[in-house]
C-alpha cells in the first residue's frame, strides 16, 4: 500500500470513537447457530456489497477511512469500509479469526504471504523466496482466508475512493501488526478489542 500517515488497522474500530462510525443491520442470517465458514463469510460480503443503497450510505472522507459496523452471519463481526486514495492497513493478521472481504467500488490491492507463520514466540522472521502474493480486487472481487492470514490491503488510486465489505469469525480477538523490510517481517505490536474502543 502507499504509505498512509500512520499504519491503520485492518478494520476501522482501531481509531478512537468518531461520528463516522455507525451500527447498521443488514439482511441475512445472524445470531446463534453454527459457526460460519470462510465460504459463508465470502457469500455474505458478496451479497452485502451488492446492496447499492447500503454502499451509498457510507460517508466518504478524503482524509481518512470511514466505516459502518454491520451484523454479520452467525455472530461474525462485519464492516463496510471506505478507503480514500492512497490509504492502507499495513501488514497485519487477524489471529484466530477466519475472514473474507470484497471490493464494492473502486479497486483495492492485497499483498499477502502464502505461508503459515508461527503464531507465537517470535519477533523477527526472515521470509523465504516465493511466498509473496499480490492481487488486484476490482468491484465484485474478493477473497476468503483462514486463521493467521498475514496481509496488507491498499487503495493505490491517486484520485478514487474504494469501498469494501469485511467479515470475521469469531469476532476479532486480536490483531498482530508487522513491519516489513525486504524479506524481514517484524512483529511490532498486538492489539486487542479494548484498544479499538
């Protein structure tokens, strides 16, 4: 991602409370029941991104990301996120949560690692060759991912907002943030939900 002023969280609640944050229900299965699979989360974000009225309801800000909290399926955590030009998340993972996201408008780029990293007990890791993946996600394109998926998401456009829908299950217990210099990945911090309130 082009550098944003500071690394932003992979989902918007990491910023202090703001009037840009709104809780909005969506249609579809919610509440108790079997845990949703990554494929079901991807289906949810696809259906949600097709709701033109919901996508249009997201206020966009040229200075920073905006978001609306959604009711995800099966007790999952879900977000509608607006990305101004040149913004991104920085490298991070979602710990033990599975997830999915899909671009509703604009174009996002995802850089990810095609390797399962150790979950604990390291601060610096040298990555092997050939594990980097990059994909451009235009409207209607997205992906599901498993636990400990390490990636960064960016809006590389110079002048166009992007909007995306994200869902995680279980609701994010923590996010680990990384810095990267060439092949060296360094764990910088671990955030928990109380850090995002």
